[in-house]
């Protein structure tokens, strides 16, 4: 792991322990760090904390105050932190179920949500169940038991529903006009690749390896290859290409 990132994660866990004390029962690196695909300068830092039980509002606000970028500087684009009651993590529920959601960083819009009911439906409620599924498979323990013991995977029907919801959410976003390369379209394409690989093969991969797996199996290679190339500075796919690919993936998952 990048040494600067390792120091930051160590400091984050230490600070969380200062706030939560014995109620902090687990800490896990998720996302690109957990999947072994962290890219300095591009990737976010995703972390899940587990508490022994529900948190008071005062404790939630203390977590936010101590871990936000202005207090503990994140070396990446930003930190995406979620705190779960360990009972929720162990339940395998598809619901958001979080205690705290915090997005913070030098170039990341600030978000602080202390109750899932306050999460706008338009922003998507599928993220959390899918993230916990990834944590079950690939969470990197920073504190506490192995992630596969702390997080229970989704039931197959719930996983399928959340994958379809995620693709539908992406498809509902505005499409850039004209047949011009659309910045961000590469992530839309590769995110769809990851969903399709999970649906077909039962395994979560980082975005680029997921795209490469689909190329190797003969799936629409041109748009996937272009999305991978864009990760290294090439032009991204057009918005129309990305939407067509996402629709194709959604149709296959939906059956």
C-alpha cells in the first residue's frame, strides 16, 4: 500500500478509536483499496467503520468533526466513510442501514448524512448494500475480525435488484450532447463491467480487470477497450456509447 495512504488509514483508525472508544469494533478499507486497485491521484479512499451498537447524534457529529478533511487531511481526492452498527453489517440487508455517511476531501463535495431517511432517493439508495457485498468479499481489515465474518453478503435476489437499480440510476443521468468523448463515460462503462462480472461469475473485481475479463470472453470489446484506455489518458467513450453499453448490461442482468 502507498505509504502516505497507510499513514492516513492508521491515523483515521486511531482518531475513530478516540471518538468511539470500545464501541469501535471494526474498521475496513473498501473500494479500490480493498480490491487492490488504488491509484494515487485518481482513487477515493473508502472506509467502513463498525460500531458495537447504534450511535447517539452527538457521537455521530463527533465522528464527522474529527474525520472530515479539514481536521484529518485525506491524501486522495477524498474520503468516503460509512459507519455501520455491526448488527446491520452482519444482517446482509439491502437497505442503506448506516449510522453515519461522510464524504469529504480537497476536491470532493462535502456530504454528511446521519440518518438513512435523510438520504435523497434521487441520489440512490443502492450503494450501501452493494458496498457491503464488496466488503464481504474484499474488505481489508484495519481493525477487528476478517471482513468476511463481519459483513454478510446480499441474498441473490437482493443483489440482482440493487445491480439493476444502480444501472437504472446511471442511465437516468443526463447524456452529454453530440458524439463527442464524454469525460466520466469510462467509469460508467467500467462500473457496468464490474456489475456484469459479479452477476455472471459471482466475484467482485476492480473496474479495469472486470472490463478486461469481458473483453477476453468476447463481449463488446471496442467500448470497453476505449474505457480502459481513457483510464490512462486516452479519450473516453461518448455518452451515447456508454448509455448503450449500460443498457445492454442492465438488460442481461434483468433477464
